[in-house]
C-alpha cells in the first residue's frame, strides 16, 4: 500500500461513515426537491426551461451564485492557490467583475426575454441580426463548448472527493463520479428549471457556509491568525510573488483571466437563461449586489486561505520535473479534502470533526452539482430549441420537445461521464487536459467570452451586422482554440501539417502571454467591427422570435 493510500485509509477510519450517511441523506433531499418541482410544474416548455419566468430575487440570487461557483470554488481554486501561491488568490477579484456584469447585462436581457418570449441566447441574438441558421448554429456551438467541459469538471470533482475519502476502495473515483452524474441528471429531468433553481438555492447556502468554514478551519489548524501569518511568511518566495511557483501567472495572464473569465461565466447559456427566468429586473439588481458582497468575502476570507495554509501543512516539492504536490496529496484539486480528512478530527475532536467534515463534504458535492445541473439543463434547451425545433421537427409539440430535452440531459451526462472515466485511466490521452479543474474552467470560458462583442452590440451599441457577427464569432472560436491546451496534442496527432500554426501560436504567446480567450476576443472584435461597416451586410432589428430561416 502506498503512503497516500495508508494516509487515506487512516483518514477514512477517523472520519468514519457519518459523512457518507450525511451525503446520502443530502442526495435523497435533492431527489425530493426534484419531485416537488415536478409536482409544481405546468407542463409547458417555458415552465420547464424558465420556471414560468417567476423567480424572485432570493431564488435568482442563490441560483446565479450557485451556477457561478461550481467545483472551481471548493476544489479548483484552493488547488491552484496551493500550487501557485498568493498570485492566484488575486483571481478572487473576478467576483466583483462578474457581479457588475449581472448588473450591466441582466436587466436588458430580462427585458428583451420578457417582451419577446426568448428562452435561449440564440433566440435573442439571432432575432436581432436576422440570422436564424448560421448564427444560431455558431451560438449553439459556443454553448456546447462551454457546458460540456463544465459538466466534466463537476463529475471529476465527485470522483476526486470519493477517491480521497474512500481510497481503500479500488473504484472509489468511478463510483463517486457515477453517483453524482446519476442523481443530478434525475432531478433535472424530473423538474426542469424549477427543481434546478430550488436545489441551487440549498446548494448555494451550503457552498457559502463551506467556503467560510474552510477558511476558519485552516486558520485554526495553524494556531490562529498569528500562526497563520507566520506559516504563510515562511513559504517560498515564489509563492508570495508574481508570477507564482510555475511562472505561468504573469501580470498580462493574470489580468486577462481576472477580466475575461468572470465575463465568460456570466454570459454563458445557463446564466443567460436565469436572467430570462427572473420575475422582474429588480430581482437581478439585488442579485448583482448580493453576488459582489457575499462571494467576494467568501473567496478572499474563506477558500483562498485554504490554499495558502495548505502549502505550510503540505509543502510543495520543487523538482527537475516541475512543481509537485506533497507526496501525501494525490492531486492539487484534492487539497481541501485532504485537509478535512487529516486535520479536522484532531483539531476539533472526533464528534465535532465529523460534523464539520460532513458539512464540508456536502458543500463540495453541492459545488459540483449546482453547476452540473445548470449546464445540463441549458444544454437541453440549446439542443431542443436551437437544433431540434429549428432544423429537425419545427412542428413538434411542446410535450415532445420537453421529452427530447430530457433525453439530451441523459445523453450529455453519459457522454461527459464517459470522458471523465476515460480521462482518469493511467496513460489516457485526456489525462493532461483534465488534470486540474481550473484548467477545464479556463478552457470553457475561452469560448463563451466570444459572445461578448455581440452581447454588447445587441444590448447597447446596435450597429453590428449579421455578416460581422457570424464571421467574428467563427474566427474568435478558432483563434481561441489555437491558444488552448488541446491544440498542441492535436498537432502531435495530426503530424507536421499544423506545426507552423503551433509555432506561430507559441511565438505570439511569448510576446504577449495572455489567456486564450483574449486572443480569440481580439480576432473576434477586429472581424466583427471590420465587416460591420460593409454596406451589403444590413442589420435587422429584433423581430418575432419564432421566425425560422435566414
């Protein structure tokens, strides 16, 4: 048995089975909420996807925050701070940017959706530009490119959680990922947006409590504030400065991520639908304020402390191969679970330690499920409204479309789960891509950010043209992909044909080390603005959202 497995087994014995029992009860509660949501539903497509457009400010606030947080908050972010140090803690500044985007975009999106009956992003954007085929397909592609990686990272989180807590069991990772996928898919399929929003509300409360509690527990485990300050002061110099331990987080990279990542997280399909679902615009203004105040505090004074303190508890290994986690830590993303397993029982005593650990474990599961359900639900709407209804069966009944949407949820869950299980196998070509949760999040937002030029134009400027919108989005997606972590493996698979492109990308990245989303957005804006002035590409105003054809 390896050192990690021995430690995991000991930790599992200290925690006992109480956290597992609490987790099972929590999952059963989610299924109950899904059933209640089904009983409250009215069977219409608008009710299934937008909960009848009647969500008040409280539910709107909680479901927007829960969808934004994801496993990034409780696993990915502390894991990256553990690896990089203080520099990644500055990414907490993305929360106020996201809150401002809710305030800036939310009211106008809600107003257009309320007046014209829009359900998806493409309904609104394509109606404005009058492009019901090309642009709709591109916008739907963006939704898939964002949502699938986000679902993958949530299922991976469930596997990582189980792998640490029950390391004695050979297939703990697989079982954890499968259970999370199955429960999430079931309650979405049953109750639609109403069930998703209600479960998000519960999960958000658990998330906020878990984030703050994790920070308090870490400070306490290091002997209080003075002990925490002393421990952090003793970290390697690279952990306390820019660009961090790996040298990746230069100021241009940090700035581009802090600005563009939250924007991509707010104008993605699931959040856009939450703007439509609000009862009124005032609910979204309140949501923006609560979002900024509450989540900024949770990040800065909660979860970011875990990553910094963990470096003191589990020192990194600086080797010729690069920066590696401590030998007793399976992966960076598991650091919070390792701290819970190893430290809380000794710090708080068996009873209190198990109680707090149970809450934190449920909070981690809530972080994963609250984003997985939102993105699976959004994928269902995209596939049904933007593909099936528009191109395959335009005369399908609402009941048929809802059942097709449920099948899409099941299929997307199965596909994402398959990728997670394959990527977990040793030697898999997907292992590098799915190595860290933060990497998956950054990959996803590189594509959702490409909707920003159109969003600004439709809501405020209103000077763009359909040709510019289509071409700009297409070019932006391609350029963004060239700068993601998936392009180099693609070059190696295809031989030397794409090697000159990869060399050009690497040279550009050395000159200006910014995130892939920034490179894609730059190309997108140039094409969008340039073609927008062509006299032959006439823009159309918003019309009937039910039009089909170009």
